[in-house]
C-alpha cells in the first residue's frame, strides 16, 4: 500500500531511477501470490507499471503468461450480490471506493469489466439527496471521496449525464472549505489532503470552474507541507505521511496542468 504511494510520488517528481526501480521490482515479485485485497492488488499494479516504465522489467509477464485471466478471476472473486465489489472475498456488500479500484484494475490490465449494467445501477443506488454518493448502502450522508469514485466509475462506463454533473457540483460546493480545500463530508469542519485531491480532480474532470480556484488550493496544500519535506494529511497532523505526500504532490500536479 505505502510502496504504491511512494513509487507514484517518486514518479511524479521524476526521481525514480532504474536501480531503485529494480529494487522495488524484487520486493513486488514476492507479493503477488496468496490472499490479496482490492487495495493490495491496485497498489501492486500501479507499482509494477511504474517499475516497468523506469526499468523495462515487466513483472506480470515474469509471473505468468496468463496474468490477465488470472487477475480477472481474482477481481471477480470480490463481486457482491448488489453488483458492486467489496474489499475482499468475504465482503457481503459492495463498496463505492473498492468498486472504483476494481475498475481501475480492469483498465490497467486491458480487460472489460463484466456486468456493466448491474455496476451502473449499483452506483446509482449509492447517490443521496444531497447530490453526492455514499461509501456503503446504509449511509445517509455523502462523502467527497465516494462521490469522486462514483463520478469516475459512471464516466468510465458512459453512464454520466448533465443531471449527475449538476448534482455533483451541488454536493462538491457544499464541502468546499474556506481553507481552500475540500472536507470529507459536511459534518467535518476542516479540509484534508485526500479530499482536496479527489475533490479537485473531480471538479477539473467535470469542468466546474467555480471550484477550480488555483490560488486557494495552492495556499492550502502549501500549508500541509513540512519544511523538512513531505506533507501531512490535515492541519493538526504532526508528521509527514507517505500517502498524504502523494496526495499533496498530486494536487500540485493538478494545479500545474489544469
């Protein structure tokens, strides 16, 4: 998990040379067997792609020529009765976030996700009256991160329309903070690095100009960076974190390219 964030962070910075990539490859080669969760698998795939780009070593082809079929079977073992995907094989109900990760995995291995219509309906069922989306069915209050995941999934499946765009705009506006970032939901009174990254990415993808003010985002993200290097998740954190450092770098990259 953290290796995936570190490798992507180094790649954003352009500081992932071949010797380090090959060391990561040796580590990854030990971790594709056995019981994996969706998060493990997507972290592994992203890392493997970064390694391949930096060193040329193709870990999947080293593992087995039948890797697309093998990974497809593994992903379908996470499918739940409601049409979504759970974190692991024992999950009884689908997760918006983990369903998004599964679609990313299918995209990364070049395969089409099965049962698209059920998947679209699963996402529609996760929308709430505030315009956003929830992580699991019992939840009533939408969150920034599940909303970003749902928007991405529906756009990938060609099931996103103008009404959903307006719904998403309305929800994202409700969680946009005066700090210059996004809150996780309307009950949490402060912005954080993860929600800001996913909220900004969604706002840019949907071309929501009123939610794409670069100066305010930049000031907020700068406030999360430590002088010694790295980013914290939110204002109260006392130490840098590999995951939130990736989100900080990712937000700066979005601001530079948006």
